[in-house]
């Protein structure tokens, strides 16, 4: 049987080759590859019975579950398009996504069904809401909804460019946009690494893979699909809880995972964390930001396996650059980089006019890759702005040095003070070095004379005290005067998306007239 090259082919292939192996386990429920195949066939047939045309948008609104992956495969087999919706979003944000995607059917967990019902009047295309729990007085639950459907499903005649998922951007700087990802986006990494004999992500059938980053975004969905394609046992959590993650690694013998650096730090801080608890890990992939030397030392002490960093974006579809295990050396300058391009991926840095820049010069990062998105859903102008001649403008500012990519910040987050560019990460790194600072983020705020000034949001370590004056004196001498924050606001925590990235838009919205 030919190995899968489309999402629709994965479960059938694995059901034929390893039917009794657990494909996905979540919250105490195990689903074998045979059952995942037969169940997703029933889901596909039920979607067809709901008169959904090819390309219809089907949303999932809930936490991680075995249902989610059944629905993902079932949606692909019915030729509909999966729209994962972050369950943490506000009703207004959920409404924007469901309306923008023109969703026709929503799978929603019980506690979120009422939210969708309240929004229904403003969603003219929404015809069906399926509750993911058992049947209730409100109507059919998931099993009742697909009850009676055949476990045999004829696969659609599709191509690698057929849309599979529409994943919405994090909305850190504006309204989320629907990124349409084709089937090919989820297979190119496997293919190019095999072609070039690179073992950065060599998932093996006997691996146990923890889906650390949620499968409701591109990183987690891509990681899980690579796991299913390789025939591994995938472990999902309803939501990331660091203590549960440590327990799962130890109890289930997890061998590999994909997480954000902040997740690793949280796991190491748990009472049940130890080298023995992490003894089964042979590889940990992290993304979202570079790793600090402090955290690297903890990783080397706690994890016997190797570390890799992966850099990408929703629009890129899959991994762009990788910092391999050999480059994770204490004291190495490469730790500050995002790594080097994956095989068959091209990276360049350009100026404002799109001209390539030489090594060391800062500009916008652009990528050419076989995994790139098809475009933003129903937004041709926004698509044309970032996708030109096969090159994707990543929205990041950075520079290249001897083949390695170094990121400075997001283009949209650049603060312009009296005509001078200030990259938030640079200021944050200086502030983070203060012993009383646990977490920090900076944003630009309007200034009557300079156009913008730098505003800092600071989380203080428990038991520590620090004032705005203390921090002002601390950063002087390390930052140019125009980069020094003019205001400091002390907060309990920073708003972050599931990837661990700070939601700067939320910080700007939360600014109050008074400053500390």
C-alpha cells in the first residue's frame, strides 16, 4: 500500500499497517488507528449527508479531544475545510471567525454551544450546530448525529493543492485572517528531509508524541499530522497544564514533543519534574522564540535527549528554519538565532523596496517554500501584500549571518521614536536581565513630540520589589536614550496566545491614563 501523500489517505494506510496501535489518547480515552479510520469515515459520510458542498467550511470549537482529530480527518474525507477555533477567544472573536469563514456547520463542546447559538443570528450560512457531548434536550450529540452512517467512505478526488484547513492568525496586531492551507503543507517537511537524508524530525512508528502546542493552531496541527503520518501514538491534553504534561511524559513514556520555551520552563518548575520523569524523551522540539542559556542549562540537566528549535508561521505552512541539536551549545552565539533553512526552503532578508540585503543588514524576512499557504480566505489584496512571486513576507525583522537567521521583532511591532526604529525584543532582553523581573513586554504608545515612545509592562518575581525608577536606572547605559521606556506598568501576568507569544494588541488596549 502506497504511503500517504494526502490527509485523506493517512488513516486508511495506518489502519492497514498497524490497526491495533493507539493513534490518539486524550483525557483517558484511547483510539486505535482502526477506530480512527472507521470513525472518521462515519464523520465524513455524516458531513456529506448534511449536504455540504466541496470546500464548505466546518468549524471545531472546543478543547483538545479525540473528537477533534476524528473530525479533522472526517472533514478532509468529505472535502470540506476544517476551521479550528480557539476555545479561549471571546464571543466577539469567535463570531468574527465564524462569519469571516462563512462556516456552515459547527462542532462545539457543551459549554460553548450556547455561545454559538447566541451568535447564530449574525451567521447566515450556519445551518447546523453539533454538540460534542452526549445527546441533550438541545438536540443530537456527536455520536447520535453520525449514528447509522457507514464505516466505508469513498475518498474524494483531490490534489495536494486542495484546501485542508483554514487556520486563523493570532490577531496579535489586528483582526485574525483565515490562512488557507492545502494538503501539501503537511507533507513537504517529511518529503524534503527524506530526500536530503536529514534526521531532524525522524518520527518513528514506536514513538510516543506529546502534542504540546495545541492542535487548534498550525504548529500543533502540523505536528500531529506528522505523527499520524508516521504511525506514532499521539498524546493530547485537553489544555496545556504543566503538571499534567510532566505526568504524561513519565507515565506514557513520551519520546518526543513540540512545545514553546515557556512551556518547558513551566514543566521544570513542577514538583514532579526530574531527570527521571523526562527520561524517555529522545527529542524535544521548541518554537515561538529562541531558548535562553538559563533554560538551556535546565534542559541539559533534565532532558537526556536532544533539542531542536523550529521557526515558522501560520502562512508558511510548515517549518522554515531549524536550529539543530548540534548547535545547542552553552555559550554559543547560535542560540540567539532561529537556525538555518530547512532543505528546499529559501530565506532572504529584504529592504523596504524588496531588494535582497547582504549578511548582517536588517530587513524583512522573506521565505520561499513548497509548504506555503494558498492565501488569506477571501482577501486577495491582503494575500498579494505578503505573497509575491512565490515569496512570503513573514512579517518579521531580522538578518542573516553565515546561513543562520536572526530575528529582531515583528514588523508591525516596530516602535518608531523620532524617526528611529526600536525593536521591542531588544528592550525586553535588557529589562529581563533585572533580577526582580519575571516577565516583560514593551509596546509603542503615541507621543506628542516623538511620534511614539516605549511603554513597558513588567511582571515582578514573587517576593521581590522594584520601582519604575529602579528599572530606568538599570537600563540606562545599556540602551540608547530613545529606546529607554518612558512609562512602566506593573501587571500580574502578560496576555499570551497558545504559542506563548505576547499579545501586544491587548497590551495597547489595556493602557490606562495613569502611568507608574
